[in-house]
């Protein structure tokens, strides 16, 4: 909603934090190993981390480091062997603990190969290092004593000891998870401290979203501008977005859609962020591949400031395209948009209550909870004028801060004394106090630059430093904010106020206003040639106008024009034409952007002395200007897709150029041979310049520069350049070799040679690139060998050799000591990996799918940092017998490798969470598989020789064994299932508000499963439901009942009968259940479900798919409500017989009171195939209840069909084993009353207590007949 007061210094500090994490470490010990790994892991999680990049040291800590310590939320100290030998490290430590004690900043110590006791007492090797430093400072005993004190204090803090964790990768993982948890706590606390009225509103909306439930929800937030809609949506996004597989916050949909002209880019952005890749879709409809991926993901999307239902139709239409647990929030000012889209869950944001408004105003006006007594009465007047609008309160409070009573009275007299004050007049009071240059920038942002990069806007001014100062004034006065992506933001009310100020300059004639942004006004002024010297800026969205033909003297009267932008979507043509040419451009022009500029050059008489930025994309320009001109202020040129361009100005004309973009200037064949004289040039983009055949030779760049010469298909020679080059991109060029001269590029961080299809060799000099981090050689189809690495390359972390013809990797690869990611996909000539592969201790990812590798070297077991191995499609692959060294491996992909036997040692790879063994030829799996206690996903699809399965790990979340045509039997489920609830409890406690509890067992087309195998599965389904519910309810007692966080289970296998323990069953696709009047409906948890899918003869999927979903409809005497649910089970293969689907679903947000209720459950078949070939033959359901009064529930028996004659024998046997260690005849706890009908009719809690034995939390699963 809006900011409030806080007395804690930490809240004030955290609200201004520049970094999330600060790393204090000893460089010589850990910079290039543990610390770099931790920094990379934090960066991957988008945690903004400060790391000392070898800053020059003086006698004292540098201001940069001091500011970073003060401005970080979490301070991590990495104690290593030589940490205490560094004066600077210990001074950092002093400052860190000072911040901890004064500001309550969080400190996390990490003891890396040192004993915490040695740090505490300064003994051992750690103490030896400290003793040497102590000798150096023996004349400063106070400082030494201070160091001892902080070492002792820090070592007593709760932290991480590397000796207690198996591998360095695991240590990094647990630290990152711990920091995420702490950071989330700090952030939420900080946000709450700075906001008034937020928490209650957030919780109400979260309840509407049904967070944690596997159902799609779209919730609308509506209200007037400035009322806090975006703030609330942002707070919810920050709190829960990490729980979803994909997430995207789309701010300013209204503004962005108008800017772009179409919604295509917004949809591409959403898909790209959700799928974590660059998605480009120019067609109206999504491809089936994209749709399928979206259906399998739970996503969280916020669409902010939507003003048309068409935007929702395009961005969120077809709601079944997302996974079943997906959530969407839409904020809008217009409730009709939500109504027309069919959004039923709408939250209207009202103004702040009086006490909330007072608290908020005091925070900004007095920086506390209360102000001086003589100003309190005046404060009431402010609250009256603002009428609960948070933005008005914040801006007025900032304006009145530190003003005396007389200033207050004068300011308040200027406010209209009306019942419903005009919010613009309230906000304009703050604007009127600005100086001329501050007003000018405010109006520029309101009319033109909202959403632009802060640095981009300030650097495009005459004096960037002064512009930066003015911008900070606007920020301090709460008129402008900076987003987390460094974008200029301004509240809609403030933007509208600024635009209204400009309109008031000349209400009737737009030509007399200083700034023009409304397309109709601009069209009128230009078409009628009405320009005046009042106009300072014109920003025209050409997608909103018809074609217009300008007079050659259209700008002759606009002598003060500073900013001129004609823009449209990237691939649309210009609609502003100059049939008679252009005679004049104002000399005051600083920013000139014209998409599709129609002339060959700028006007001959144009003097560019004030020009700072020139953007003419998709233009017809051949040269920027004729003759020699001086543009000393020009910093940026963008001429991308100007296909007629033949030359650019010489450096002497534009000596201060910092960036030039000549992407796809296909006629450009010449680059100035003195290009190095652009002494400030930082970006040179020549991508797609097809006429460019050579790059100037012997060029030395002194400033750091990124050079992009990719897709220059006629560039045959590697550029002979040197100097401070950071990035060199030559992908898809015609170069044939990389010369030895490359060794001079010692600052190069990224080298991209991908898709250089003529490249045949690399020089061994590549090992001289000591700064190289990324090396891309993928799709170099003629590259047959990778050079010897003659020297150590400690920084090279990523190397992609995919789709090359390399035949081997030489043993010298062990010099790549920092390599973390090795990609060898589809290397069809690569038959083996080097025997010393295990010496690459930093390797984390190996991707070799589709290569010709037939044997994995035994040394791979030494890669204790590797997390992911993929050899999918490597036919006839032979694995080493010993795998136990892979202690960090979490994902193993061996599908379609033709493997006949899985090593017994696989059970020792304890970190494994996901294994894909699909498409192999083994008959069974090793018994050691049950030792993989962390295994969550096991894929055995199309294992045609598989006959039996061993006992599998308890934590298994997904077992997918589709089309295992020889699978005859399954094991009896674990006899230790009595501990299953404890494991579930442990797992769920770590993911309390996520969908991490579903259990899926998929045996589609396993037609040889005997009855025993099916019975084991069905019996297991009963126990899984029992223990999952019991454990969940123990953990989520309040959350489940109040927030409705459910467990889930889904099972599919061949069969044509509903299990006997479903007494509510019916032929066809729907069933109706009548709950008796006295059946405690408020405590209904959900239903166990079952359906039989029947097929006419053989069903051929033929590349399509289908899925089964269902609708629950609840009817009461007064109303009817329903909910649709889409289970994750999707059928993509041909089916050869009927199949059984079982599961459990919660009863969601129905708020049922006791009384008569009728439930109708209907199953449906969806997908993209002919639905006539299959149908729902029959279905069944039974309700599950929770005890209403147990605050500390114990596990209670869930008795499936205790009153039914068809009780599952296998279930009873397994239940006895589970509860009594194999002994029969006793229940897990107390015996339940045998007659569920009588139990349901007990009307008071005492009767209920007796009915469940006094201890049961989960009431009996009853089936009403």
C-alpha cells in the first residue's frame, strides 16, 4: 500500500540496501574456487551480491567496500586458513560486526576447512596466520585485541562448517538456500516495516488465489489510480513467486501495449520468462509444443494495469494452457474489464482507514509516528484532502517535511476546500515547489521517459552529472522512483498530473505546448505545419496514425525542439513521409529518433553540435551527413537495419562516441581504418553486415569494448585486433581458422565462434586467453579437433562443442581447471572421453546427449561437484561400475542408451533426485535403488525388457513407467510405510506453501501386470492417501483448514474395474453424492476419486494427446458453485486397453456449513485428438473429513470402506504390516467405530470424540450408499 514509520535502524538501512549479500573472504585462499562458486550460485538465484573484484588496497578499507558492507542485507564471512593473516579481512570483520550490532544486519559465518574452535581461540593453522599478523602490529595492541574480540564473536554465531558437509557443491547449495530463506525473511520484514495496511490486504488476496492448491485461479485487483494495486500485487509476487516453476510480472500492460502497437512482444516476454529461454512467436496462436510445455508447468503471472479486455484475451486467454496450480493476478482501474473477461474473484482496493492514513502521513512528514502538537490539527486537514489516497499522502508528507507551521498554513490554503479534492491539485503543490530545471526533467519523464533506463536518460542530457543530481531531487520528493531494473518509474497519478500541466500551457492549441505525446495532437500540428518555438519535445507513436506527408520546412518554426522521436514496432514501416525532402532541423536537437527515416542523409544545413543521441533504425540513410561536421557531444548512434548505409563519419567528427549499432546494415562494406580513435567506444555492433569482407587490421582498443561481428557471412579472416576487448562475437561468419595472434586478447571474457561452418582449426594459443570465461564453438560443422591446452585456463567456465566433428578431447583438457559446464551434444564423431576427465574438479554439468560416446571413463567418479550428467541417445553406452564419487549428482539422464545393466553402485549416489532410464534394455533395476533417499523422479518409459521393479525409495514423487510391455510384477510396498508420514512431514515442512506433495504412479500400457501387481498399486494408493493426509494435516493444521493447502495423489494403470473400497460408484462419466444433513460439512477435506477410461479397440494417439479433467459441482438450497481441476496425467501414446485413474482432490473454498449438500462429480476428456475413440465408462468417489477441534493432531486411521463388503484384502494385509511391523490383527491406533453412517449423524463434539476414539484428527473416509 504505502510506506509507514519504523523505529529500527535496520529497517531504514534495508530499505536502502544496494546489495542482498556481501562476501568477506581471503582472496588467495578461496577467490577462484569456493568463493567464485558461491558467488556464481547466488547470481544464478538473482541474489545481488557484492564481491571485491581485487580492488586496489590502501592502508584502510576502501569507501566502496565500506559502503557495500553498510548497504548489504546479509553479510557472509568465509573463514579460511589465511583469513586472519590479512589486515584488510580483519578490518572488514570489525565493520561487519559493527553493522550487525548497530543495524541488526544478518551475519553468516562459513568455516571453510578451518575449525570454528580455532577461529574462536586463534589456535591451529588459523592461529598461526593470526600470530604473524600480530607480530606486524605488536605496537598497536588495542587493534590486535579488537581483532581477537571480533574473531571470537563471529565464531560464536550460527553458521556453516565445511567439515560437516559431504561436498563443496552441497555446501554451496545449503548456504544459498539458507541465504534465500534469511533474505526472504529480511525482505518481507523490511517491506512490512515500510508499508501501512499491506499485510491484511495481501492475505485476503492470497486466500482468493488458493495458494498451494492445485487449481487454476485468476484474481482481479481493481481501484483508482494511486490506491496501491501494483504495490499489493508486487508484495504477493515477491512472497510466493519462488514457489512456481515459471513466473512473470508484467508491469504497465496498458502503457506497454500502446507503446508497442501490438501485444505480441508482451506475450513473447511472458513466455520467455516462464520458459527461461528466448521465445519469438509471430503467429496469432501458440504452437502445440509450447502449449504442451505450459500445461505441464505451474506458473504465476501478474498483469499490471490492464485497461482492455482484449489484452487479457491475448495474454491470458485459453486458461487451460497453464498447469493446474497456476495463478494470475490482474490489476486494473476498470472493473468492467474483469467482468467482461469472466473474472469472478475480484478484490477492490479502498482508501486507507483514518488511522492508517495518519500513520503513513506522519512517516513522510515527520519521519516518525507522531509530529509536533501544533501541526497535528493541520495534519488532519491534509488527511481530509487526501481522502485515504496513499500516493497523495506520501507526496504531501514529503513536501511538508521540515517546514514550519506558517509554511504548512500557506501550503494548505492553496488546496481547494472541497469534499472530494481533486487529486491533481493536491499533487501539483509539490510540483510548484520545484526549480525550473527540476520541473523540466519532471515533465520530460511524465511525457516521454517513464519506463526508460535511469542511466540512459541522465547520460543523454547535456550535463549527465547535473541531470543525475536533479533526478535525485525528484526521487527525494517522492515524484519519481527507480525500479529494481534501474528504470524510471512514476505513479500514474503523478504522470497524469504532469501531462495535465503541459495541457494547461495551451488548452485549445497543442502547437503552443512544450511537449507533445498524444498522436492526434502531433498529427494535427505536423499536418497543418503549425509548429512553434514553444515545442521542446515530440514523441509520436506512428502505429496510431495514418500516413502523413510533411512539408520540407515542417520544423522551421520549432527552434527550441530538443527531443524528437517518431517510433513504431520494430518491423513496421514509417508513416511519416518527406516527399519534398527536409530543409531544416533545429540546432537545439539533442535526441533524434526516427524509425524508418526516409531520406539518404540529414539536412545539409543541420548543425549537430548539440546532438547527443541519433537513432535512425530501418532508415534509407546512406550517410549520416554530407561533408565534414563536428558532433563532439554525440555519444550513441543506432542505424540498425539501414540497408542503404555505405559509410559512417570519421572519428575526428564524433570523437566521444560510446556506442554504435550497425546491425544488418547490409550494404556497409567499409569501416574507418582509424576506428581505434573512437577512444570512448564501448560497444561496436556490426552484426549481419553481409557486405563487410574484412575488419581493419592492427587496431588497438584502449577502452573496454564489446565487438559483435556475427552473421557477417563474407568475413573470411579473423580480425587482427588487440587491446582491451571484453567480448568478441564472430558467430556465423566465414572465418576458417583462429590465428595464433589471438593470444594478445588477454582481457577477452567471451569468445563466440558458433555456427562458423568453415572453421577447421583453433590455435593452441587460445590457452593464452587467461580471462576467458565463455567459449562457444557449437555448430562448427567442419571443426574436427580441439587444440592442446598447453597452459592453465583457470577462468574458463563454459565451453560448448556441440554439433562439431571433433573426434577426441586430448588429455591436456585437465588444464581447464575452472570448467563448470561442458557441452558435447550431437558430437557424432566423438567416441570417448579422456581418461583423466575426473581431474576437472570444477565440472558441474556435462551434456553429451546424441554423441557417439560408448564408454564413460572410470575417472568420472572423481567429479564430486557434478550435479547433472546427460548421455541420452549415446547408443551401446557402457557405464563404469563405481559411481559412488559422484556425491553431488542430482540429475542423471541415460535414456535411449541401449543399456542392458545398471551398475549396482548406483545406490551410492545418494544426492540423486531425478533419473531418466527410459528406452533401455535392462530387465530389472538394482536393489540398491532403494538407498536413494532423495530420489523424487524416476522415468522408465519404453523399457521394453523391464520385467520387475525392486523396492523403491520412499520419497519418490513420480514413477513413470509407460509402455513397459514386459513388466509383470511390482514389489509389495515398503513394509516401513509406517514411517512414510514422517518423511512426508519432513518434506512438506520445507515446502510449506508449495505444490511439492503430489504423488504420481503411471503405468500406462503395462498390460502384463498381474492382478497381484495391480492390487499392490491399489492397496498402496489407499495407504499413500492415508499417510499423506495424516502427515499433511499434522503440519498444516491451520493452513489446511483456513488456507486450504492440500496433498495430492494421482495413479494410472491398466484395468477396467473400480476398486472395491469405492462404495459410491456409477456407470458413465458423472456421479452424484448426497451428504446427510448432520455430517459436519465444514470439516470436509476432499474426495478420493476413481474413473475408468475405455477405448474402442486400439487407440492410436498419432502424435496427439488427451487428458482427463473433472468438475466438482456443489449444490445447496441457496446456491450452486463449481470448480474445475486438471490433473497432471496426460496421455500421449497409443493405448491398448482400458485404464484406471485414481486420486485425491481437496474440497476448495466452498465454506460449507452443516446442512444438506449435493456433490456432483463429472469427468471430461480434453486434448487435440478424436474424442469418439475413448470415453469414461464409470467413476467413483468418497469423502474425507478432518476433526474440527484437534489442535495437535495425531495420525489417525483412514479406513477405506470399513462398512463395505468389498474391502480390499491387499490393503488390509498391507495396513497390518505397516502399523505393526508385519503383525496382523491390530489397528494403527485406536479402533474406529465400525458404522460410518452412525458416525456421520453424531451431532455434538462429544459424540464425535467418542466416534473417532478421542485422538483421531483425520475422520473416517466414509462412503454413503
